[in-house]
């Protein structure tokens, strides 16, 4: 295949300005979704359970540790009050 022909085929894949182009593969493709709808198979979105409290606590601690390591700053440091923030569970 000559280079110009290959480049033309490649450029056809680029959408026009302000044109939306999304292609789904596998589970999210139109064909798969249509086949599941015809069979009456429900999507698995309702099967997700809430993570345990211990998992959430460890995940937050890991993120705080990574922030301290990467940015060399304590995420709980409060420079305005010259101290560390306390965790509050009141949800404000």
C-alpha cells in the first residue's frame, strides 16, 4: 500500500471538528447490548457492594502516605492554624 493511500485511510478515522466519535468494544458494544436485551439479561451494575470500613480506612491512609511522599507535604497539615487537622465524621 503506498504511503499516500495509507495516510488517506488513516485520516478518514479522525472525526471532523465538533463531531463526537465513540466506539465501544466488547460488553459495551451495540451488538452485545442488543443481544443481552433480547435475552433479558440484566446488567451487573446493581451487584456492586459497599467496601468494608477497614478497606476504606486503609485506602485513605495509603493516599495520604502517597501525597506526603510525592509532594513532600502532609495532607493533614493546616498552615493557617499551625497544627494538624482532626478527622471529623459529622459529614459537613
